[in-house]
C-alpha cells in the first residue's frame, strides 16, 4: 500500500511515467513466522521460526535469498529512533548457525509509551526535531510523544554487539531527514 502512494506522489511531482521506473528494493515484516530449514543437532529440520522484534539475517549464498542479494547476504534493517540513526546490515553465516538466521529489529525501549508521553508533555517534539533538521509528519501528537528519541536504547550500541557477535555485518549508518508516524 505504501509503495502505491509513493509511486502516485512521484507521478504527481515529476509527471506520469516516473513511477514506472521505481523498484521496491527491499520489504520486511516486523513480526513474522516462516517455515524454514535449519540444522539442529547435526540434522536438517523443517521448522516454523517465529520472529517477534527480530528479522531474518540469511548469509550470502542462501537459496532463499533473492538473486539481487545472493552474493552479499540478506539486507537487515535495524531502525533507531526518530532523532538519531538507523543501520543497514547484512546477514552472516554466524547468524544462520547461531540464531536460525535471525537478528534484532531495533534497539528496544528504555521507557514505556505511557512514560514517554509524560516526559514529552511539556515539550514540542516535532519542533525539537525540526531544529535538528528532521521533518516530522504524524497522525497525532500522542503518536510522536510516545516515540521520543530518549524512549529508546541507543541503536548504535546494539548494532555494535550484533556486529561483534558475528550475527550481522554493518554496511551503513543512516541519519533521519524525515519521520512519518501513522
């Protein structure tokens, strides 16, 4: 659905035909259960792997990877908070061997949504982010307030651990320029 609206917006701004030249590079579910084959106690087994707050991190050469990613490994998107950064990693053989081809999908919260709203109440979070060069569009103030940057752990520290453990390899650090909250 989001791809449809992005293509429609591109056509409105740049003219018809431009949306025909857009390709979805990668799409990932936030919570998923998939049947996969993994080695358990030296034996290949068909398992239902449930990832909640986690994402696939398949290594280079894995048969289930799209041809586009087969030589580099599965893209792993690890989002940060609205005000700092996010990361792109790729899957590794270590992830496949140690974690059923999985890694984290974010840093995790430091405070509850309720706590975050309480901390944000006297502040203007969109204005604070705009002063840092980050445009915010949200359905409501509450949506933004519960996602304040300090509500989350520092994703860079989490990604460093994932990288050091060999279950994901860092590719790039991204800084936000815009945030859309539903």
